[in-house]
C-alpha cells in the first residue's frame, strides 16, 4: 500500500499544546480519581488502562481557551491512549480535522511507529527539518530526551494508530526476529539509536488491514485490552514480514555515475569516523549530496551491506580491538562505541561475534576466532 506524495506548507514548532508519553501515562493513573464510568461506549477501556479523548472531554485537562481552540480545529471523533505494558503504549485515532493543527512533542526516549490509513501528516524537527507523510505510509520517529518536534495534521479524516515502545520490549518479545524489522527500528532495539530517526517505509496491505481492525474494535473493558494488545503484536509481526519480503526482492538496476561513487565512498568514510554517534540517513544524505534512495541502494550495491549494518560492523570491530587490549572495562568500551546501556552492547556484541565481550576481554591475548571475525572494509 503506497502513499501518494504530497508537499505540505512550510511549518514550524508551535509553543502549545505539549505532548509527552510520561505525562499521558500519569493521566491514566489520575483516572482512578475521576468521577466517570469506564468500560462504556464513551470510555471503552478499564479504568487506568486507557482513556478516550473527544472534543467534549477536553475541558477535563485543558483550559477554556485551549478547549475552544481545539473545538475550532476538530469535529467529532476521538483519540485513545492505551497503556498495554510498562514499555508499550498505543494511540488510536479517528477524527475529522477542520483546519491545519499542530502539536509540540517532547523527546522522551520512546520509539514511535505511526500507521496512518487516512489523512496527511507532517513532522518538523527542532532543526526545522520537515518531513511530509501521506497516508498509506508507516513513519518511524525517535527523539533523544530534551529534543522537540512538531506534528501537524491537515484537513480531512485522520485515522490510524501509533505504537510507542522502549528498546527492551522489542528485543524481549521478538528476539532474533528484530532483525527482520526496518533498519531504523533494529538500530533502536539494539540500543544504538542516533539523535533522531525520521524515516518512512511502505505500508503493506496486511499492515493496513491490522490497523483497520484495531481502529474498528467493538469490545469493551478487559476484552478490548486483550484484543488491542494482540493486534499490536500482530501489527509488529506484519511490519517485520513485509520488510523481510521487500528485502528479499531482486534489487532494481543500479546506475551510478562517477560522482555518485565518490560520494558513496565519502559517506562510508563519514560513518567510519563518526561510528559512536553516526549521522541519521537524512543528515548523511544532505552531507554527501545524494537523495536517500540513491544513498541507500547505492551504498548496498557498492559495499555489499546496508549503511546500518556497516556502521554496526565498524563499531563491533573497534570494540573487539579495545577489549583485546585489556585496558578498558566492558562498560567503558560500550560507551566508547556509542552504546548508552552496557547490557544492550553485550547482547549485540555476542550476537555479532558469538562470544560475550567479557570473554574477549578476559582472553585479551587471544584474537576473536577468525571464522567469526568480520573485516571492516575501507
């Protein structure tokens, strides 16, 4: 299911309203004190598990001025925020939008995977980079804590779901199947995300079907919770499957000019020199003067692996060398190659080499077995 391209007007970052996952989760906890019935058509979730917001209910959490502003922007419709697990939340939305509407979003370390089956959308990063997302695409977004983005909706029916998750959830639930997800999600799951991720991928018919089933669920209370969580896991599985199928397709003919080849070599050098904090695909694309598509398929054609895989191999080869020198702890090595959490580094290192980093360090006079050793090209 391919989205139709569109170019939204140049937008900025509004000062309000501000959205953060932690604050929405706190609102769910506060629902225990609300004089309101749950497990009804108006509030279909168990108390504390999910909350439905409509224009009529905005006065519960917004000032009169903001409530009036929202009523001018939105018609009937709803937005549900659901906490499925401590490290997994979901937003379900279906609302007619009257006017261009923006929201300020705080970076809080959650990965957002947006699936829109109708309605166009724009993201604006704090550096003013704007990405216009048509319906029919899956959009992957991640921001470090302290960063800010804006999300803008355009007039028309906005309908879809957003998954919010932490790295531990993906690795715990999917295990090695994480490798089948889009590269940006794999990067996040392995504990090595860049400062931000702004990437769209095609939405398959199976993915769109699951999104529609979530939006149109009729159950109430605990049954609704069980259904939505099961469908969220199915949605991730469908995304992984469609990504894997796309990866297995024969690549299109690659026509690279001499300039393209030179810039791809330059891109590889940039990654090799900035492996601990690599640039995003968008940043790298701008720096070398190649569009994202040519950068992606050209890099793989020329060097035999994706940009993400090359960066990971560079990191692990350097980490292996540092461990074999025996002068740094595993935690220090993890930090040196750009991992925030030592546990994520240890898991990824073992998956790559077949040996735990502690074993490599303890046997510092021995090399990583040649059969497992990967040579960083260039």
